[in-house]
C-alpha cells in the first residue's frame, strides 16, 4: 500500500483559552474543581456553566460541546457528557460534531471570496454560473418553458443566499432515499434515466449534482425574489457555483480560501458511515432510536437484481447522506473553531480571505423593519443587526449559535459568540416544563450570556509574538512537502497533505461521473487521452463508470483481475469532455491488482485521442495532479484521511 508521510504541524496558537473539563464525565466522577486557562476567572462562568449542565441533563443529551468567544478571544470551551456511550469516551474540546445548517455560513463565506476577487457578483444569474448542472429537456415536461411567467433563468446569486430563489418543495429532495426517487410520479423527473445511470438503485445514493439537475427541470414554486422560504436546495446550488467558478472541489476550495487563512484546521466535510468518520468525531444518537433503510445498498437480490437496503440507525445512513449535503449542511467542526470562524465573518478578527464582511453577512434587499430575517448564511435581528443566530439539526445532531453585544466597561459594546453542539436532537413535539428543546436551549443561552461579568473579565485579543510571525509569510514544513502560512492573526498553520513516495509505482484509477476518468502511470496522474471516458452519462457511454472500476483498470492494465479501494483519497484534477476545463477535487482511488495482489502489466488498449468539434484535444497527456498544485493547496488540512465519497 502507498506509504504516506503525515505532517502534524500547527505551530503557535496565540489565543487565551479557558479549557475546562466537563461537569459530567463518563465515569461519573465530580470534576467541579476546574483548572482555568490564563487570564480567565472561571468563577465568571459559574452560572453559565451550571445552566448548560442543567439544560443537557434536563433533556438527557448524551454529549454537548460549548464555546464562548469574547471580542475575538476564546474564553470558555467545555465538553459535557459522552462522545460515545459504548466506549464511555467523554466529549472534549477536540471532539468534532456535525454542524448541519450552520454549514450555510461557511458556503456563504466561500461565495464572498468569489465576489471580492471579481469572479462572480450578487446579481449574476444562476444559470450562467452552473451550465453543466442545467438539465436536459424531457418528454412530457414543459421545461424550459413552464406555464408560469417566471423560471430558473430569473434566479440570482443574491436570491440563493437569502432563500428567495423560488424553491418551496413539500418534501426536501436533498434527503430522499433511492426508494423515494424510484416511486415519484413526476413528468419533470427523469426516473428512467436515474434507473439506468444508478443501475436500478444498486449504485445509490443519487449524487447531489444529479439531485439538483433533476430538480431544476421542475417549475419553481414562486417568483424568485418575491418571497422568503428557507430551502436547502439554494445552498446546495451555491456549493456547486463555488466548484464551477473556482475549478476546485467545494471542500478543497473552502479549506484553502476561507478556513486556512483564519487559522482553522479541524473542519472538514463529514462522512455518513460510522467507520469512515473523522478522528475525534462523536457518535450520533437518534432521540427515538429510529431505524430506516440505509441510503447505501448492502447488496443485490440474487433473484430480482434489486438493491438490498438494510435497516440502519437514522444518523448512520438511514436518514441522509452528509457528504452529499456539503454546501447546505455537510461540515463537521469543534465548537471552538466554529466560534472562531464566526468571529472572522463578523469582522472582529481579520483575515486575508476577505474584508468588509459584516455588511455582507447581514445583507438582504428585502429585510423587514422588525423581527428577524435571513442574511447571507445567518439569521439577523432587524431591530439590531448586531444580533445573529442560526439553528441546525439532523437526526442525531442539534447545533446552535448566538451572537450578541455586551457591555465590557468600555466606550462601546463588544461581541460575544456562544456556540453549542449536541450529538442528539430531542423530538420536536416533546415538551418539558412547557418548552420544546429548541426554545429551552435558545432561552437558556440568551439568558446566561448576560450572567457573565464581562466588564471585569481579564481577557483580551491575542497579541503578536514579537513579530516572529508576519502575516502572509510562508515557510516549508519540516517534511519538505507541505507548506505553512502565517495568518493575519499571527498563527502558523500548515497543510497536512500526504507527501508522495517517489518509489510509488502502484497502478490506480479514479472516476468522477460527469468528468473524464483519471489513471496513474508510474506515479503520475493522467487524464484519459480519449477525453470521453467518464465524461458523459452512462446511458450514452455505459462502459465508462458506474461500478465499473475493474473495467477501467483493464483499459490500461489488461491483466488486472481485481480492484481495491485505497485507504486514503487523493487530490486530483479532473477534466470535462475533451479534457478542456479542469476541476480540482478529492476523490476515492482504486488500486488495480492481479489475482495474487501483484502489479498488473501496463499495456493500454487502442485509445484514440479526443477529436471533438471545439478546441480539439491534441492527444498530449495532461497531468492529473502536480507538485506545484500540491503546495498551493494550503487548505487541505483534513482531507487525506481514510474516507469514501459516494458520487
């Protein structure tokens, strides 16, 4: 197997952190005697801490993590309860949680970078930014000329950010199981095409790109810009805009261009299956212990050929596919890192990623005069735009943040951000002392924020370390392969990219539906010279992908008899038809082997180069990935871990 050298460098962290132990440990021991971090008086947070403890106990929450950011400094961070009940592992400050819809602010931040670098604008039309996502016409469906006077041609980036894009589905397709797709009776959904491309469900789940393409063929529910309806679809489309306009995978782009400049290195897109989750990620518990058919088939019925969908716990694959929900709800994070992210987007902390962030995030051209409204990824109080919040939830996850301004004894009030993540979601209909979980949590945090004596808190913003780290400086990491950058907050952050082994000659392939397949010859990733393999739906080119990894290996190594998924994914460059437009992404890799696990003979079949109509491909080999590109990917901190991405 490939040998990888892993860097584990995150150098200087100049934050004043209060890292406290949970009141309720897995072993039941009382840990009320706490050790405070520098310049923080734990007594200031006593009432706050007790209130959070009582809240989690009142609702029988297995595990919770809370972080408090005061004027740009993390002053309180605590874990409560267990990250995993079976192993009796406690929640710590390093535990990672699914943040669900709190991911929308992350996607919005990515859109802001594209706006400020001139790539897109708020007024750009959606259809102009994602041409590859637009659906084909379908017999029996009026698309693209529905009887309504409005269409997807009217949707702008601004509409998507503010949930005013015309989407109001009675059932959210981003959650649909294959069985739901197959049973739909809708003239504008190409169910026959889905059955062909996904082998009647044996290749489920349906990719987010396909979900959105199918949905865009349907008529909108209202005229874009005329109403507000919260919708996951809009933010999934924004994630696709980031990919299409940057030429990078969504996760890779956000890591490099948003999170790494902020000094954040623990966030990544989560994985659905328990055995593929990140290090330090918690276990998720459905409050009612519900089971549903898993979104991933466990096998095929030998008699009917139909997929077998075993019943699994809802958070473990029975309710959604989190890696497909990237832009709308796919991120995992610690509460401390997410609080740090919020302190950057509200302008308290500066970053090289963007500027003038506050006005962007509270922006909505139709904001009401009173009550609250949706800005660009956050809910905002119309009466006081300094007050922000957002809720998020999945089966097994419940997240929340609140931003307020407090009197700290100075001439102006200063921002305080509270972030709370939990590894279950209490039933919405459940009532305790007259309150639901959502209202109890919201009111508790809103109340205890003001119990802290902020004016006498002896914490301040992080100070420079005598100029030892100048923002913008870069330096090689110790492994000679990764790169470190000094952020605006004077923190060294380094990539954790697996360094290639020069002796690595293992033949392997990677596939991405809708793009040209990649293969690795003698340690170098190359795109298929034909410019076609994998570049079209499998209904047109049925031998290119769709569970056909072995067949593609045999195209270059004919003696291949088996394929084995590589332990780690790799960052690659895929191309559109004709190898013309490049997209950086991180994908699964399959190793081509002989029956005994050996290296098959390289003897590619006759493979004529691309000869398309526009910009004919010359047939010269285009590298799939190079070292220069590797060193530029400063945000790939958490990508190279063992995980799968089902597309």
